[in-house]
C-alpha cells in the first residue's frame, strides 16, 4: 500500500481542502491564524539565535538558519493551524468553482490578520518581556529587520526585487505544504517540509508571515541599550526601521509576491495539470 498520495490525487485533494477552509468560522480562522503566526515566530526567533555570531562560510550559515526555520511549518502543519501563505492554494477550489472569490478572500483576510496578531504578540513578548534580545541576539534582530526594509538592490527597485523573492519563497512553501499533505506519516511530513523550507530560507527569499516577526522584533529590540550597542549601526540608518517602512518597504511587496507564487505558480498550475475538466477529443 502506498504511503503517499500520487501527484494527481494530491492535486485533487486540494478542492475539498479548500472547501473546508472556506466553511470555517471567523473565530476559528482568527485563532488558528494567531497560532500559526506564533509558530512561525518561534522559528524566526530560533533562526535569529542561529544567525548570531560568525561562521567560516556564509553558505553554511544560511544552511543552518534555513534548517532550523523549517520547524515553523512543521508546527503549522502537524498540530494544525492556519497559515496565509499555505492557504493561497485555495485557488484550486476557486478554479473548480467550488468556492467563491468572496469566500477565499474572507479566509485570506482573517487568516492574514490572525497571523499578524500572533507574530506581533510573540515579537513583543520576546523583545520586551524576556530579555533575550538585550545583547548580541537583539543586535542580530535589528540587523535582520533593517536589511529587510532598507537594503538597496543593485539594478532594480527594492520592492520589485522583494516581490520576486517572495514569489519564489511561496512557490517553495506551497510545495512543502503539498509534500506534507502527500505524506501519510509524521516522518514523511517532517522530511517533506524540511527541504523546501530550508531551501527558501538559505536562498534568501522572503516570507510575509516570517517578516511579521522579524521586523517588529528588530523595531522593539532598538529599545534595548545592549542590543543597540552590539549592533553598532548609525542612527541615520536606524531611522529607516519603523512601522511604516515595515509595510511600505517590505510587507506590501512580499505579500503580493507570496500570493502570486502560491495561488498561481503552484495552485493554478497543478489545477490545470491534474484537476481541470478535460473536454473529450
């Protein structure tokens, strides 16, 4: 007996999966979205810790960061919660005309808000209440968040570059979701999640929900004197790290790119290949 779904069976399972998500209550979606925001935040904090300090090879450092970050989607998929980037695969049920555009957007809006609330809550708790970001780890949090809102990209605009980084990111994230759904045991789900998530983080791609933790953690870490001293960043540079730039310089473009990457490059393509009605020849 096969211990995984075939590509066709997997793609076809996305229709009832999308229908079930469209039917969830607003309260369920907000709470499950809150949990997913916290789970991705846990992984982002762990990645911040691993990123602190010097590695002999930058590629090895990125591999280590990506490896630990994969725990976030494991927590989302196995215990169960609602992650907006994964829910972009509801486009399959929409293309099958089993849910309406309004139902899909309702799910996306509620889950996105829940993810944001969970991420902000964890960032506040870790940065302001635990003391864990008052020092070297806080300096790393500041540097990560500052790079996400102020980094200049040679040859193109910052937001356009981040749109395409986000598109690539959610292409891989949604493939990780599919691999986890295809596996029929816990070990298979963990392995299916690990490699695509490690790949997107190590590659430098951008995930909106992860950034909902990374950037607020850096903003809040600026209130810790030891974190600022360890970061050793000019005040003029730090001025570009704020709540407005979080949206204008990152989350707007990254959210759009994640949406296109998941809904179109994974959901729509697999719908066309395996799910759409094929007229008789």
